[in-house]
């Protein structure tokens, strides 16, 4: 009886992981024309948002980025993760 419960949990977790991987692949395909590291301007185009919201997302850390000089560098995977999960990749 306990073994069936464990197998059901493993099956459910496996299905969940496959869904996450499939969603990430689809999201990555949406942004295939963008480089691996994008700018705030790219982020605006990717999410179809304005400049003020783009900077808010980056400055609040909702989309993980790194400031290099005067510009923010945003790994594309963090944009995808934000869309899928509402979080950045750690």
C-alpha cells in the first residue's frame, strides 16, 4: 500500500517536471531571436511593456539582472523564468 503511494508521488513529480521543461522550451522558442543576455530595451520588446515598468521589474529584483556600467544586463533565462514562475533563476 505504501509503495503505491510512493510510486504515485514519483509519477506526479515526473509529470510536473516534464511540464516545466516543456514550458521552458516553448518560452525559449518565443525568444529565440534574442541574445542570451538582453538589455532593458530588449526586455520591453519581449514583454511588450513600457520603460517605467521594465526598470521597476529590474530594480526591484523581480527579474534578476546585473548592472554593468550604466546598463542593466539581463540573462534571457531570467526573463523566461519570470514569465513561467514569477521568479528568477538562482
